[in-house]
C-alpha cells in the first residue's frame, strides 16, 4: 500500500515542472526527497531510473532528463492502474 501512496505523490509533478523550467536545484532536491520516500515505502521499482535521472540533472541535460522522467511516469501509471483493478 505504501508504494501506491508514493505513486500518488505530487512530487512527480513537481519534478517534471522543475525539469521543464530547467530549475536544476529544485529538481535535484525533489528527486532526493522522492528517493528517500521510495526507500521508506520499500519501493525499489524506480531505483535505477532515479540514479540515471540524477546524473542527467547534475549535467543539466534536459532532453535526457525528460526521457527518463517519461519512463518513470510510465512505471508509475502502470503501478496505479494495476492497483485499481
């Protein structure tokens, strides 16, 4: 259930907005908070993507960051959809 709560978090939207606006510090801070929450929820589904995304944010690579974020959002949607069934 905690994984579902994590996936319903507004942090996904905040992260996307920060990347879109090239606000790298906010994006990194949001990502760190999300990594912590995911760990606490026992949700390791996003671990690899979060690590890749952090690299993109550190190098300020917006397109690559958006592509990885799209993968993260797709996984999130899959988790939320399977929870509804």
